[in-house]
């Protein structure tokens, strides 16, 4: 199993680099089998995109 800090870094990088999000203002934490995203988002649509990209970067969390 991959260390939580590496999973968090991978998700953070995906959020920053994915053309759908290019998001730098979201903090990513992994605790057990849960992925937590924190930050201010401008809309519900943006929130859904961020959640989708994060889920793709860390499937199963």
C-alpha cells in the first residue's frame, strides 16, 4: 500500500496539472481509506470537477 503522503501529493499534482481543474488552492489529506479535499471553490460545478479529478488520481479513496 502506498504511503498517504504520496497519495496526497499525487492528487495535489493532478489537481494542479489537469486541464479541467488547474487548481492550486485545494489542500489534500489522506486518512486511512478516506481522501479529504479542503479549500474554497467558486461553484458546485467546479467542486464536482475537482472531486472527479481527485477520484481519478486516487481510485478507491
